[in-house]
C-alpha cells in the first residue's frame, strides 16, 4: 500500500510545461551583496524582555521588567511576539519616554498562536527611553510556579523586533529582571509614576 500511495502521488506531478519553456514564480528569491557594499542602509534585530521570579499558588501575579536604552541608537520597532507557558493571560510591552509618558509597543494573549504581530503604531525609541514589559499570570495550581524551561514552569517573554538606520544595533540584546517578589515596576526608581490607565491596560486584553 505504501508503494501504491507513493506512485499515485508522483503521478500527479507534471513537468511538461517546464520542458516547453514555462517558468515557476513561486518560492523565495534571496539576493546577497558583498560585505563592503554601501547599498544596505538598515539593519534589523530583536530585543528580548523577560523575567525570573515566582507565582504563588491561586494568585494573579504581575511579572515585570524594564531597561533604559543607554546606547546612542534610534530604534524603530515594527513587530513583537509574546511568550508564556500555561499561566499567561496577557503580555504587554511599552516604551516610557523621558517625560514620563507611556506608549504601548504591543499587547497580546500569549496562549494564542505565537508569531510576530505588528506593533501598536509607528514609533521610535531613543537613547534615554525605557522599554518595559509585563506578563499577567493566573496561577490556578495548588503549588508555587517558578520561571523555568519545562511545561510545569513558566516564562515571561516579550520580543521586540526593530530596525535601525545604518548597521549598528544594540550590543545588549536582553532586558531581564529578577521578577516577583524581588522586582516590580513600582520598586524601580527609574520608572517613577505608573499611570492608572497603563496599569489597567497592561493586564487586560483589548476588546475585539
């Protein structure tokens, strides 16, 4: 039966049109340039925001992280991805401006298909701005859940894909905190006031 199935599949493939000069327009064409070229004027990379920490049994917990952009680079976010295991409810990322205002980079349900989604709006992130992320977790288990690599553990990750003009990207590709109970946004002096509307937005999904 296996041989018969294999034969029947291959009989569906015809190359006659290609023998007669037709071409196939499907697939991906990849063009390369030498390293010395001046034609490439942008470069893309990913900044990963994540946490450590624990989630007590039968409790909702906010796992948060934040880092200042110290390098003299302007980042242009264009996509984001969220990641948790079973306890994640909402993952949201923000840029905090030097004047204290917050702008959402992106927010998503981490239990839905994990792919890169477009950022909330066109924006640029400058030296001195802060990038921040929160994962809202609901621990329905009878035991404390810790950050780890297995299905019994949890993760809190927010991936921000960005591009820059030129070829210099961030040297530090990671922004991690100790997570709860050691780290929270409210403990971080560099963040300051957290607007109530941001606190609410970071832990609720948008109504579709």
